[in-house]
């Protein structure tokens, strides 16, 4: 029997292959192509830290299957290792053969040691003694100095030595960790480089002067290496009395989880590579030899440090809805009708103003907010602290287990509590991923609620990089639903039936299933039917089976899935009415939009949730309808229609899970460019 479910890990590698294709695309500005290469490295870091680490744990436990794809974990790991090595090889080939030479032609140079001028050598030598030498701690390996605990993803050097030191020791091997505080590419001053865009890698500086750390000994070889570790935190929420304290104790251990990958420079000897693999308990499949720096993700800063706007994407000014420009009070504007924001094409500033005005408005008596990712420097969080200090009732549901944002969220939780806010950490076993903000305002003789709901985080920086929708409303029924969800999160009691919102883990899955099944019934009855759904990931087996059933019933289904999709489209008799495409472009496609034709009613929902097991059953998520007909049309015309017409940044998926670049024979249509240049009436 054919398996109709694709593997998640292999799907994630396919996604990163599509991202790397952006670096290959000569239509993109040069510094942006470099940025895409760095994004692939950053993505692969998390892939190994979480997904490959999970695979290795399943192998150790001798687990028979990974999930609906029915693939054996050992087989998946072999395929993952093979495809990862191919991806990394292509990544460095592209960097060395195309990107770096093209940057050099533009005067942006990464100068090799063999190319240093005398003036540059002197400056670099001075830099080494001034900035590096004081913070380096070489560790010679001997019985009293065992192999050190190497931090996750840190840059390190394995040095082979000859001779004896001052104490007569001759272990032959030393380890040096590069300071994490220093950038991995050091910018040379104009007086020694001739321009403002010349860099030397920190690894090159250490290579050149590593002998200074071992006076009287001979350095035979210096090899950079980097180890990636399992970074999934384990906190038994049911066994801890204070989640924040437990998490604070667990976070430092993330740096020292089990090793899952070893990256070494190409010049590393096989003997040294084998020694390092042994130290980290890894095999040859876990070894990645690279022709260049082992930590490309740290070069992400380069495009921002080089002042060459012509080598980057053109800047743009996001729009602001006309009603918000006319009204000084955002609450007056919302009272006139629902307001839709489409980021980054629309500014995130109104969302910030919503909280800022609430904090200072004497008529506002309460603010309730969920926080998943917000960053270490957040105007919204500062405004909530300000509101609490002013005596307003401020309640913040902080998700402490937002992966890789745990520390920032712990710090915000502490500051909020000090300011007098009510801080809760959601529900045991369920991450709070819903994006909700509610303001309660006294107006005349009654209390009125205002709500913001979104598909993305309350994070001003990512709102400039991710596509997301946000809705302002004072619709009483939606506000009542949001209030009920907040009561669930902060108090105790059974979940009541909501009027408009679909909520995980209670109703979202069943409502999505029901909506899909209704489309199948409509198709069978000859009524208008169809589904268009946009999301980051599609993995949940029951939803996929329901989509297969709807396809067999004749429902036309368009899925715009940026990342991993376990559904196989275009299979005769199973999914011939389903088309799957992925859009990879300048902005990260992050919005979740679900359109059901519903016999002609055209029901449109926005959500914080992807169609994944975790989002349906292990998270607090919301899905909310767009009720205003004008805004509903906007969501369709901006969030779906351009992406279905895209023939520049679109990739179409075949039944084997492979993606093919969609190239139009007619006029080129790029969804993100269309949205950037369109003058929309809002």
C-alpha cells in the first residue's frame, strides 16, 4: 500500500533547498544573496538542535516509527545525513565560487591571510594582542585538563602541538574557544584597507597568531571546529511548583546537551576529526567538512554593516490605514469599524500605539496581553510596564517555553511582576501561542472592550520581515470570546462555547475538519465549493485525510504552504484536485489564512495556528473570522490571490515531495512585489 504522507525532516531540508535557491538567484541583490546563505545556516542549526536531535533520541530508544509517514528513524537519519551533506556542500560552493568573488568585485572583501599587506598584518597583530589575547583561554589536554565542555555552536580551535611547555608537559593537543562577544568578521579600518568594506575572519586572526598562546612550542596544525548540541529543554511542568524558576535552572544546560553535529574546516586532519568525533560521541555521518568559516550564521550582520543600499533590497515605507491617520485616538478609529493590517506592507506602528495609548489613557482600566516572542528590547512590553505602574489592571500571559526566547521572556516576566502586573504562564502542557491583546475602557456609563488579534508575534522587528495579518475590532461577540479565552488562561473552569473564535485545544481541529467536510458535501450537492489555505506547515494526519476525501469529492483545493507539507498532491484518485505551492521571497511568509467557499458565502479565517498536531492539541491557539465583507475581500485579494498567481517566487510540489520552480511564460508576477507597489485603498 502506498504511503500518502511525506516525512517532516526531509520536508524541512527541501524548504532549506528552496531558501538556498534564493542565494543562487542572480536577480536578487548581492548582499541579500549572502543573507540567504546565512539564513540557511541558521535554519540548519535549529534543524540539528531540534529535529535531528529528536531523531537520534528515537534511534537510541529503538523507536519503530517517526509518525504518519511510517519511516524507520534510522532510515530517515541516513537520508537526512545524505541530503544535509549535499545541501551544505552546495552552500559553500555557492559562497566561494559566486558570492565572495562577486562581493570582491564590488569592493567588499574578505581578505585571506596570504593576501594581507604589511600594514594590515601590523594592524591585525595589534588587534590580536589588544582585543583577543586577554580573553583567550587555551586548554592543553592532559590528565588534569580533560577535554573541556564546549559550548553549543561556539567557534573553537583544535591545535596540534610539538614540544614541551614550562612544566615539561607534552600532551600534543590544546583547545581554544573564540570569544562569543566578538564578531566573526572583523572590519578593517580604511587607513589599512583602502575602503570601509574590508573584513578579516576572526578565525584567520587566530590562525595567524595562535603560536603566541604556546610560547616555546611548535604549532603543527590549527583546525577550527563547531559542535551543535541537542537544545530541546526538558522541564516536567507537572512536577514543578514554579515554572519560571525551573526553567531558569534548565536554560544553562542547553549549551551542553548531547552533541548531534560536528563541523570542521577542510584543512582539519582526519586524525584530529576522528579525535573530536570520539570526544563528542559522534559518527562519520555527523561530520561536516566545510571550505570556509564553520559558523556562517554569524555573517548575517555583514549586509547591515556595509553601507551599500544598491546591493540590498530597496527600502520602502509601510502604509497606515486612512482612518488611523485621521483619528488621534486609536479607540475612536476602531469604534468606526474593524481595521485590518497586513504586515509588513502596513506598518506595525498602530499595534504599538494601541498599547501605548492604552497605557496612558485615563479611561482605560485594564489591559490583557499574550506574549510569545517579543524580543529583548520591546516598546510594547515597556508600555505594559508603564500601564501597571500607573495603576491599571495589567494581565500578561507570558509563554516561558517559546523556543530560544525563554530567557527574554523570563526577564520580561520578572520586570512586569515588579511593576505590579499580573503575570501568568499559561496552561501546563500547552504553549500559549495565540496572539491576542484586549483593552477595557470606560466610556460614559459602561465598559467597552477593544481587541487586537493577529497571525504573528508582538515583535516590531519581525513585523518588518514577516508577512502577517492583524485585526482591530470592538465587535462585542468577538471581544466576549477573547475575554473568555483570557479567563481560561488565568483562572480555572471548563471551556465554554465561543461565538466566533475557534480555539485549540478544544474546537479548532474539529471546526477545521467540519469546514473541510462541508466543502465535500457542497461539491457532491452541486453547490459552490473550494478551499484555499495558507500556512507555514501542514502535517496533521486527520486534516490531510480530510483534504484527500474532499479532493475525491471534487473540491478544488489550493494550499500555500511555506515550509513542510506532508500531503502528496496530484495523485490520481486521491489528490488530483489538490495543488501545493510554496512562496519563498524577500519576506518570510508567516500568515495563516483559511478560505472556505461554503456554497458561495466565502468564509475567511485568520489564525495563529498551522495545521500541525502540536497547534491543534498541545497549544493554546485561536482562529478568528473576518466578518466585514470589505476586509474579507482584502484578505483574499492580498493574502491569497497574488500568491496563487505568482510565477517568480513560487515553487510547486509534486507527489513525491519535490518542488519545482514556477516560471511563467507570460508576464512575470511576484506576489510580494505586487503588494509592495500596490496603492491600496484602505
